[in-house]
């Protein structure tokens, strides 16, 4: 029987542990913190926030894998009124519809977008400079990057199409992402996975395969490999609860600059106490920008979409996510150019900044299955690559 070690108990680590145990391996999972989940943890009440806005896209390979194992669980349905309450800031004003150029770029007919050209240059040639900027900024919901227009056109366009698709691909596990993580952890335990929390790993075993499912920064330190780098985003996160008011927007997308605010209690009332609404926003900031700059942009958007919010605030929190929002691909690069899953000598990487396709959490999932398939020599475990 194969033995395999998994370092990291987030979404990627739990995917790897479940997949390896299902294949018959004896699995030990080590998590440095007291709870599993990594960035997929949900805060305990009364305000059940995730670390930044989270959604589960149903167009990726992880959706069917999770559903086959009954791990998705109850979903919080997006209310029918959500579409009517989606707002866009464009040219300084709040609007009900995005510019036509953005819609044009989000369709398949606009592509294929090139890998070696930046998105702003390519999209500007298709829909004009203003439409290209609006589309790039709209992609902040799936990019968390301060300058999406400077990234590979192919990379940004894929995310634009996924984020703008109708009906929406985004779904929300009821109770937050911790509910999904709890089901994955229970599945791992039922399969016999040995889970060690509060166990920081400083040296890897040499007698069995190891899947390192940590952040890329942590993997670089653990493996002492300076080559483990790839660009990511830097994002100001703003979470707040406000007293309920009729007419508040469901979500506001900033098309004048990258930014997104969403009222998560619109679909899941369990995330905040009765009579209150939980709002989470993300505002990408540049390498030299302060958190205050991102927060200031958030407040401008709140003024437009949630009138009187300052007088209604019951709770507030601000933070910065540095390199914790997934890989971004510059012009001339694709996911294949990121740090490889197979590091040699029986060590494999999994996470959202490694060489695997997909959008947001799909990268973590795909890299985890790829790592396990390589570690155990079981090709059928590897997801189909696109």
C-alpha cells in the first residue's frame, strides 16, 4: 500500500488527501494551524466572512468531482432580483447596464485572444480603448490584480467570459466556504486519512511521496527553492455589516478602476444576524499603494451602491491580501510556465499559483489531482487538461 504525505489542509490539500485515499493510499495530512481550510476558512459568527469574496464556479472540473461525492452540499440561491440590483460604476456614475463594448468582449466571438499581447492592447483593437478598460476592470472580480489590462490577453479574456456568463457560474455554499471544507474533511476522515493540525512541517520525509499544498511563498521556504515564484495580486479587503435597508445593491462592479463589492446576505441570510447585511469587497492595489488608497475607493463605491451606509455600520474590518489571490499570467506566458507540479525526488506542488489550468480555486483542485496522479502513478486520477 502506498504511503503519501500532504502538507497543507486547505482546499488543495484536502482534495489531494481525498483523492489519494480513494486510490488506496495511506495518507497523513499536516496543517500548521488549528483548523483546516487555509484561505477557504469562514469566520465563526456573528459575521461569517470568508477571506475576501468567495464563489464556487460550476463550469470547472471540480464542480462534478465535488458533486459526485456529495461534498458541495446546500447552495445559497442567488435571488431573482440580483440581476436587477447589479450595478456598474462607469464614468463616475452608477449605471444599471455595462457598456456594450464590455458585453462584446465577453462573448466567444471576440476571441481567440492572443497569449503574447497584453489584454488592453488586444481588447482595444476589438472594442475600443474605453471598452477595453471597462472590461479589464470588470475582471477584478476574478483576478484581484491592480492592472488587469497589462496581463496576457488570453488569460484575462478567459476570466472575463467566465465571470460574465449567463446564467452565472458563481455559486455559494450555504454557511460559507467552511461548510464545504467541513464536508471535505469528514470525507477524508471517513477514508482513513490521518489529520494532524497545529503541526508545522520543517522537513519532508524522504521515504514516501509528498504533496506540498501550501502557498507558493511557504513552499519556497520549505523546499529551499528560490525558483518557486510567480506573480499574484495585492488586494485591499473591506468587510462590513450594515443595518438592512430596502434598495441596497446586490453587487457593484467598478468599471473606472478595478474593484468589486457584493452583499453576500442577499443569497445567504445565515451569514449575519437578523436585520443586518454582510458586505464584502476587494480592491486591488499596486505594489506601492497603501491599504488606505484601496479602502478609499471602496468607500466611494459604497456611497454609490449603499446610500447611508456610514450611519448603518454595525461592524467593520479591513486587511490586505498579498500574494494570496492566485497566479496571474503576464503577456507571453500561460499556466504551463508557472512552477511545475512535479519537483522531482518525490515532491509535488499543489495550489493556486502552480502549473495547472482553470480559474480561481479550479487551479488548486486541478494541481492537487495532478500531484496525486503523479505521486501514485495513476493516470486516471489526473483531470482532463484544457
